[in-house]
């Protein structure tokens, strides 16, 4: 993929869909700088999955603060970058779902939204968002395979709610282009042709940015 322009691509998608793996592979293939999601660093995550109602606000504010830090760093980076999960998903998907499920109070959600909207007002969006989509059953299998202890409490219903919100977000998002890539039948980690398929999709959409 030849492009002299500095590019900023974000990889979006539900838990277990393969964002980190794709971010790593694209960074290696394209020679771009990866910025990975700080999941394992979140000091609230284990408590959150054990008691979502008590720890939702703490966990989401932590993710938002780290995502803001990464977003600024990657904007300042001199070369092209690829980000594992965008800052927008924290608010548009995860915090919204917690509020809808009465797992975040109206007061906390309002405070969180004000913070998020203030951040969005001065952050330039990515050039392109790659949305990896997969059915709930596939997500559950992939989550089980990677064996993270704090993810054992994630329910099928929770994954389904997130998938629903992702579909709504992708259908209404206007800040930048989104390319949706169904991944249920893809194995871009072990099958080079599947990774090439995704690279082709990215190239097509990058080419459209300059037209």
C-alpha cells in the first residue's frame, strides 16, 4: 500500500472480534505505528465485570482518559498510525449501553457525556474507521479461546446489546468514513489471503479520500 500522506486509521468492533490482532498485523504489514487498547492496564476492569453497576463510571472514565491520551499522541506522531478501538466507541457504545441497562446512573452518565462531547469538539477524527463485525456466537467463542479471567462474566445478552449499538452507530456516524468488514468467516491471523482481503478494502477507501 503506497501512500505518502500521513494517515490515521482506527479499528473498531465488539469485544473479541479481533481488533488487537488486526491492528498488530496491519502495523507490521504497512510499517505504521500501532496504538493498542489499554484493557489489561485498567485497574477497575476486574471489579467492573464483577459488579458493573458500582464500577461502570470509574471504568469508563479511565478508558476515556487513556483513549484521549492515545488520540493526542497518535495525532502528534510524524508517520501513519493505526489505533486499536477509537475514543468514540467508549461513549457511543459502552457507556450508552451501561446507561440503557441501568448500570450507570443518570448523573454519572450526564457527567461522562459532557466530558466526551468536550473532548470531541477539539479532536480531529481518523481518516478511516475499520469496523470489524461478527455475530454474538462467534464473539463468545473467540473470547473463550483467549481465556482472559476478567472476561468470564461477559454474557451473551451483553454482547448482543453491544452489537445492536454498534450497528446503530455505524449507520449514523458522519465524522469520517467507516468500512464494515464481516469477520465470521475470516481468519486474518492464520490465512494471509484474508488479511490481503482487508488490506484491499482499506486501499479502496484510502484512495477515495483523495478524490
